[in-house]
C-alpha cells in the first residue's frame, strides 16, 4: 500500500498500525473520548463507519453502534445485512451492542415517502432524521459521545464547499470534535478525519470487513462528489494537498479559541423542543416539524 | 457572447458596455483612482494588460504604460512588437505615453542569464525585477497609481492556492487595491478583477487588439494553471463559482477593516533600501541583492 502524501509504503501489519495510530492521534489530539467513555458509532454499512467501529473495538474502546434503516428498498436491506454481519462476526465478541432503528416502523413511512410528503429533497430529509435519531439514542442510552465515520476526503470536500462560498457559520462548526454544548445534545466526534477514503477502503479489504460499495441510490450528493474530484486532481499533482488544507484549517481555528465561543453561542440560542425536548433554536425542532407535516399530508 | 455566470448573452456593443461597466465598478467600489490621477499600466503584450490600457483610455482615464522587455529571445521581441503596435495605433491618439525598459540593456543580461547567475528560479527572479521596475517608473515619473491586468481567473487561482495552504500573510495582501502605504511604494490596483480570462480574450478579439497568445516559454506557472483548471471545472458545473469565491473573500475582508492594519504594519517594517532607496524590510532590497549577486558571479 503506497501513501504518496506520507511518502511511504506499508505491508499489511504496518498499514493496520498506521491506521490505528492515525485514529489514536485524532482521538487524543482533539480530546474526543477516553477508555472510560461509552461511545455510540453511527454505522451505515459503508466502509468508513464499519472501519471506525472495528478500529475502536480493536483499540480497546467501549464502542456500541446504531444503524438507522431508512427504508430505501434493496439498498437499505443490503446495508443492514452488512451491519448485522459485522456485528455478529466481529463486534459481538467484544461485548459490543448494535441498536437498529427502522424509520418505516417508527414513523410509518420510508425516507422517500416522507420526503415526498413534506416536499423536501430526500437528502436533507434524511440528514434531519439521521441527526435526530443518533442524538436521541446517544441521550436515551446515556452514551458519552457519538462517533461518525467522516474521513479526510469528506471533511476536505465540505471545507472546500464552505470556503468557496465563505460560509462563516458552517466554517465555525466544521471541527472533528463538537462539544455537548447544551443538555440534550450529545458530543459528536470524527475519529477518522486523518485518514483518506482510499486508506479506509484498503483497511476494510485487508481486514475482511464486508461493506456496501455503492453510493446511496437516492442522491449522489453531486456537489460533494465534484469537490472530491477536484481535490483528488490537486492531490495527484501535489500529494498532501487535502491534509494541508484541512489540518491547516483546524490549526488556524484552534488558535482562535473557537470551540469556547461555539459553546457560549449554542447556550444562548438553544432550548428544548416543545414536543420532544431535544435542543432547538425554534419552538419546535426540525424533526418534529417534519413529522407533523408528513402526518398532515398523509391521505386518510 | 454567452456569460453563464451572469445568465446573460451580449451583442458586440453591449458586450463592450458590460466590460467597461465592470471595470468602472471595480475602480469606483475599490476607490482605485479618479479622472485626475495619472495611471501607469504594466503591459506585457498579453490580452489582459492591453485590454486594460484600451479600456482605461476609452473610459477617459489618464493612462500611460510601461513595458519591461525581459530578454527572452523571440518571445520578448514578439511581445514588444504587439505593445508598440497598440501604442502607435490606439494609445497615441489619446496622448498616452509608452515607457520601454530593456532588462538586458539596463542590467547587462536577460532574465534567463540573471536567474542562472543567482541560482534562482526564473519566475521568481522575473517577479522581483518586474515589481521593482514598475514601482521605480511609477515613483520616478510621479504616477499616482500603478495598474496591472490581473483578472478574476488570476485572482481566484491565487486565492485558492493561498486558501489551500492557509497562508494568512498572503491572504492579507490579496486585494485589488493596495494603498501606497509608505513613501517610495506606489499604490497598486487591479481594475479587471471582475472580468474573466475568457471575457478579456473576447474583448480583444472584438476590438481588434492584437496580443501575444502563447504563455511565457520560461515557465508555465504550473501550479497556477492547475488551480485555474480546477476552478474552471467547478465553474462549468456551477457558473459563478469564481466570482462568489473571490468577491465573497473581498467582502469578508472588507468587513474586517484589513487595509488599515496593512498600512500600519507596512509602516512599522519598511524603510528605504541602503542602495536604491525603494522601501524594503531588509537593509538592502531584494532587487539590489539580486543584482549584486548577479554581478559577483559574472565571469570577468
């Protein structure tokens, strides 16, 4: 496995060591969690989140997982199969628990139908639902922190999009470790932000982790894919571009004592949703609004 | 002429009007100069700088020009021919003067030889020499402001490079209007920052301005070309990306009262060069150092 950005090449054992080291470095440098903390990993069946679950267990962390079945036909069933398989074959031996939520069972409709009912794009509806359910499970089961599988490519692409439009508000929230600023909001971390998509795919293959290869059929996130393509072009010409770009941003922000500001700001604007109690800036949170609208448009 | 980023298409007359309007908007919004000011345009023989000279004269500004012949064989001779031709056929009628400097005559060697003598890349040597000579002419002939033909593509590519590496120091100096912060430094402006490369090429063709099409043979500025390629890819998918990116940056910086800081900083660190008197942060300026090194290595 050649890694031009580190000017290095690894055999299988050393590559696994490299992946584990980079994850540990992320966890420690960003004070994500300790061995005492209970972690819930948001798993989708894709390479990043399954790799994350695997890495955390092998590093000796107390990591459970949550899979949200969005009801996207065969795609969701195949994703769930991969997650169940990993859970039984790898995670169970560590005493790790898998929570499974089915949107169809809990809300009476899959993501496609819900998005149609509320006249909103599927991806943004899906985002609202997943964020809500992950947070809910983290709070209800008293997890200390919620971990997602976002990698360096994801974060660099998101940063490029935010920088191209100079979206200060989003730039402020784009860190790999967001504190639990108010009661009812779980701490959120991204322990894979130092590893690329390619490295995580290689990790899964080397460690026989079976994952869903296809992108979600609902929406390819065209904009994000374009930013990734462009960053890959720059990376090919100049290895290390992505990490210099994203890590440089983190370094720059760190020196500006940003997280403290964010916590203060959050405390000032967030309060419990009138229906469910999760923190929101409005009277009713976006998830409850979405579900109320979906129910109102359901034919009786 | 179709302009997807403005969602518009123009005939010849309207397109010229559009180009003139965008230039006026740049000049006024950034307080670059007035009709009373004497301007010196840095011309290279390429489309941007000749278009700029043409536009300023047609808008009724007092614009002279300076061409620096760098002694790059046939390329420099052909560039100089285009500049002389434009000067005689178009600019002279406006009473506009062209200054011509020949590096070979003034320093005894062309840019290639000078770069070899001082063991530095040609492009950085060339940059030092051009910046120095343009500033010198502006100061000696009492011009109020120096104008260069940098366009939106140039500025967006430069910004992308600076942002990818988070080079704060360069980010601070990347405005289209840099004040004459200290005695001996001319004010520098970029009136074409609202127009793209493609628009300026079209302007030259429509207005029969003959220009050097080839890039400089010494160095293609590979990095800048790569950034331009990547921005063009984003622009194709999402027209307006470049302007949102660069203008958004300017807007963001404007609100941070940046230019005042820069003037103060400059005053604190700049003082006259011990040899030539132009402002420098060191005892001897980089131009004088370069020439001293070149002379020391010249075989006698």
